C-alpha cells in the first residue's frame, strides 16, 4: 500500500493533491492506496463539514499503530532564503520541481511533501474527473456561460503577506486580457473571504457560497482568473467546461520574483500565466525561461543555503521595505474606495436573487 497522512492545517487544495498523487502512484504500481487520518480531508479553516459535496474513495485507513510498518519518504525539496518575509528568511521559499525519485517509491510507503507537480498525475487526468466526482445534489451550472469569467480571489491569511497576496493590478490586467477574448465579458468573484475581496475588487459582484458551491462554480466556469491558491487547481483539473484560465506567473511569489517560481511544480500545461505587466505566457515558455534563469541566477545558485549575519541584516532591511510598501498601497486602495475613485458594486437586497448589475459611487 502507498499512502500519506492528512495533517491538520492544510487547505482542501493541498489535501486533494496529496490524495491524487498517492492514488496515481498506487495505480501505476498496481498496489492499494490508503491514508492516515482520512477524516481530516475537507475539514479546513473555513469549513469543517468534510467532503460533503463529493463522492471520494479514500481507499483503506492506515491506523497510527500501523504507521510503524511503513517506510517514510519525504519528497525532494529546494528552498531560497530571502528577505521577502519572516517566513522566507526562516523557513525558506519553496521552489521545488517534480521529484524524479518519487515514482520509484516501493509498496508500503508513506509519502510526505508538496506533491503538486503535473508529472505525478497527468497520465490519469481522465480518471481524475471520476475520482473527484461531485454529488448530483451539489452540482451547479448556475454560473456556466460563454460571457462570464469567474475570478477566484484568495484572502484569509494571504492578506497580511506582501510576498503572497495578489495586488489589484494583477486582476485588472487579467480582466483586460479576458476582454480581448470577449469585449462583453462579465466578471464575478468567488472567494472564501468576501471582506478582503471587496477591498481588492469592490466594483465586481462577489460571493462566498460554501466550500462545495465555491468549488463547483470554479469547476464549471468556462473562463477563469485564478489566484495563487491550490484550492482552485483541483476544480480546474477536473473541469469539462473550461476554455481559458489565467494564473499568476511565478505562482506564490508573483509579487517579488526575479525569475524563480514558488514553486516550479505549479507550472501547468492547462494554464496561461500572466506577469506583473499583464503579459501572457504559455507553460512551455515559462519552463524555458526558468531553465535559463537557473543557469544564470546568483540567487538560485545559493538555494538551500542559509544566509550569514551580514546577509540577514540586509534581508531584514529589504523585508521591512516590502512590508511598508505593501501596507502603503493598502492605504491608498482604501482612499480610492472611500472617495469613489474605484466604483463599488451594489447588491440586491436579496443576495440570492438574480438582478442586473449596477454600480454606485460612495
């Protein structure tokens, strides 16, 4: 049996990547799959109802007692220690690509790691749609349309992380790119954090339904603008409706990268990537550019090396500047909203009713 452990604290996107990678590896080797603590899946920081909206076969449960009979394999990882945040200075910024040795694990192994590389699951993409089957009563095509683009905006703990939280400019550039496809394109935000989303894109309709309907709304959208969140990747993977999706280039370090990806595992053939200036790139272009970066970057050459005292001092200065600029921009966005420079979406009195979109200036 090949398995992994579901540890409290991971979001649904991470959990489903663990699930798929383990199941694909087990299928490839013709062995059973199973999980330690399978009841944790679907119980995340904004929902504790489990996988109520999906029929998902969890294989066999591996007890704590049985764990001692398994070999533990930790996925290969690389990190850059940089002055972007306390996290990146202390724990390092995760930049790893696919682990070439992961497919070699033997039977009776528990795997731990990120497990998000397309190489791990691409062979079974068609079967994944069945593995992640949404229950009939939870399925919804309410927001499936050729002239509607769903914007998935991640808030929550991201909102205080300048290296991670996407700026309004990213979404505005992506909206411009979507309007090149269809000038009449409409936009709606789906998020787990409506308060944060309304500060970034106050002029657009915004919803957090529940975890299940957020998931299926993204899954059944034909056009998507994604945040750098793994939650959105699973519905994209299992979609039969998707025509075009834009995601942030460099993924979790879109805001501050000079060419590295956090992580390389998040370059997917089914996404189009947008840089900070709004230019679009295919996955192949991103991979080619990254390979050149690896050969020439002094930063990348120092991967997995913790900085000395002087470099740490310099990194702290850089980190404070990044945080200061980040919160200064937040203050400016607040000023724009309060003075009416940015339009504000006006909702019907009944949030569940369908009504014509209109805007007011406050």
